[in-house]
């Protein structure tokens, strides 16, 4: 007997107190989706708890609990707040639609429904859900690889958190979009992922490195880029760029490619400042922590040499915010999961 294949079609919950309306929706959607049905709000909420649907089509005028109230309850719980809700109603006034969106709905279809409209709206919102799920999966890959690098290095996970938040703060301060700055926050922890490929005898050596050992250590930038791989866009592309170029210097004396000035990607120029500032102000087995004043003085001295001279002055204006970040993620504090701190 051949094994049965699991039905992987998206699951839709259809909610309407009129069975005739549910039958119409069944005719429109039944071939392409797995369908669940409910004729009242309380039952719909129970069904969601038992088996979370991918999308809900929800009537508004129902006894006991209106569609608006059902949607508000769904959006009030973390487990169900991300389920897209499309209202399907005979109420067609602008105020009705507005209330539906305010309740948390993503779309509004008026009755009598038209099959092409219903199919198109459902397909569109399921596509958005899949896109977000893919983004979350890529983000989790970045976070897990960043955590893997921490286990190999002799720096703490708190360093990764602090420098990532420093980088985000600087990006916002120079006028980058909040979306890009958030991507930078999530990509920055990957900057040293290439250290996974560096032998422990070099990476964890307590004393100074020889020239040959430094040559080996410098390979971590290219190794990191290879680990992350080539990507067309998004966080992984940003993470690869940072891993490869965050040791480049403004004056062209960095590695691995000796890039100079604006040849260095903006994300790497930002991360370089954030990374060095935190490294200087953190205590390690091989060094004492510098004061914030001394670390900032070093950044000024290296402005136009190691660091972008336009970014350093902006970073120095963020002292209060930097101190807040340092206090929040101190090295002596219990280390939280990386993914819990980059949201």
C-alpha cells in the first residue's frame, strides 16, 4: 500500500452564522484549501485553539460575539495575533470597514461575494504570510550562526548584543531608515562568524600572535562570507557584507581587500566603530577595560584613518544612549538568548 501524502494546502477557517454563506465560500475555496467552518464566534475561537488556521474569513453580524470582537480577542493573544483575518460582511459603509481594520483585520470583502475577488484576496494575504515566515526563518539562521560564533570565540555574547545595538543607534542617528537599521541590528552579530573556521591554537592563544598566526586570523573575514553565502537581498546579504568587510579601514590599510573610504559598505563602516568601541570598553582576560572617555578619544584619533570621519562625530554624540546599552547588557549579567534581545 502506497503511503498517503499529507495535505499541505493552507488551512482556512470560515466563520458565518448563515450556513448558506458558508456553502458559497466552500464552493469558491474548497478545491484549493483545507476548510474549517464555524457558525458563531465562541466556536470559532475554540477551533483556532485546537488547530491554528493560516487565515480566517470572518462575518461581522453574528449572535453572542460579533466578528469585530472575535478579531480583537485573536489579536490580544501572542499565539493567534499573527493570523490574518479577512472580514466578509454585508455591512458596506466606510465606518464599518474602518472598524474592521481597527479591530485588526487585514482586508474587508462585502457581500454578496464574487469568487474572483475572494480567491485573489485570500491568495494575496497567504502570500504575505509565507513571505514573513521566510524572513523569520532567515533571521533565525542569522541568530543561530551568530550564537555558534560566540561558542568558538573568547568574547561574550553580551559583546555581540552591545555592539549590535550600538550599530543600530548609529544607523538611526545618521538618518538610515528604521527598517534598514533593524536589519543591521540582526545582521551585525554575524560579523565574526568566520572565527568558527580559525584553529583554536590561534583563536584562543593567550599571548601575542606571530605574523603567520595573524595571517591565519585574518582569514576569518573571508570564511565568514563563505559561511553566510551569496544572497540577492535582505538580512543575509547584509550579514555577508559585514562579515567580509568590517575589518577594512578608511585609509585602505585594512583587510581582506584593502578597501578605502566609501568603497567600504556603510554597514561595515558602522559596525567597525561599534565593534571597536565595545571591545575597548570591555574587560577581557588579556586586557583591562578602557574608560568611555579614553575609548571615544581613540575613535577621534582614528577618525579618517581606521574609521569613517563622518560617522565618528555622530557616534560621539550618542554617549547617553551608548551608556544605557552598556548598562543593560553588562558582562556580569546572566546572558540571555541572543534571539530574545534582537527583537
